């Protein structure tokens, strides 16, 4: 009995990610959803600068490389050029999406562009060497905050799902994690729903995936997963922050 097959949409190649990095899990979940929905042949992925810069090697669908932070703008153009035939997703880290690309993110959401955004939040700049990111936690030690993030000097982390949920535009916003089996299953369900929303022309969907970065956190892979559970998730609570079809907006009274 076959319990698991490698998704066809995932290329049969070794990945460049560090040991214990959860990008590989997220890649697999995206590929599984493309397979199950039968949309690999019409999907175009957008990968900007960051740890995912070489994602074009790992997916068997068409891929486009975007400048740092500009993936939502590129995705908007691709989708509007052929909205009936293309399924478009971006795959972005927190430094990319929540810093240099924040304007593109906010305005694509405000316009309710019919795209799917996969947002990987590991609270640090990964590819460039472990600098403090917009999502780094208060007190978190990074290469540019060696004594811990000082909120009096650097401000507070940006909570993307909470912020975007205040906009009228977005269709669906959910924060998930991939630090254990239960959360991985929930993450796949959310990612699949985000693609289904696009197929059904519902509009902008963003899935924020709370993730680990053992190398730049200076931890073992196991300790990094524990840190996700103990530190990241309490600060970035999991759940649906907006689902317009279901009438859910977190924080509504």
C-alpha cells in the first residue's frame, strides 16, 4: 500500500535549504494542492529575492523571478493578462513581503486581486545573513540586534494577517504553522482553500506560515521547532483572520 507519493508538481531535485528549514515542507504542501486541484499546467508561481529565490527549480509549473518585494505586482500583471486561464501564486518571505514589498502587498489586498499569496514568516532575514526582519520578535537576537530587538528603538513586529484584516478587500487570510503534524495538516487545508478561492474568482487570499530558521536562529532543528511553539505562535496566534465568504473577521464583536 502506497502511503505517500512525491507530488508531480514538485521537481525531483535536492533543495538548497539549510537542514531543518521548513521551506521544504511548505513547498510540498503547495505542490500537493496543485496536484489535487489539477492546476499544475495552468499555474504560474512568482518567487522574489530571499531564501525562495531559487524556487523556480523546485516546482514543475511555470515560474517567474521577481525583484525584491515585487511579487504581488508581477502576480497582478500576470493574472490580469489572462484571468480565465492562469492560476497565480506568490511565495514570499517576511523580509520580502513585510518590508520592501509591503506596499505591493497592501495594495494587492486592498484591490482584492484574484491571486494566492504564500507568506513564510520565520521572523528573520534568512538568505542575507540573519538580520532583524519586520517580524522579528521583541527581544529577539539577530545579526543586527545582538542585544535583542529593542521596541523603543526599532518599533514592534508587524502582524500581517491582523493588519490586512482591517482592509475591506481581502477574501481570505489565515495564519498557520508547520512545526508538527497537526499544524502541517491544517496548513495544507488552508493553502488548498486559498487556491480554490482563486479558481472560484473570489479574490485575494494570503496564507501566513509561521516557520523556523535554525541556522540564523542559532539553534538545532528540533530546538527551532520548539521555539516556534513557545515563542512564535503565542506572538502570532494561528487561525482565520478573515474569510469574507464565511463572514469571519477576527476581532469583530
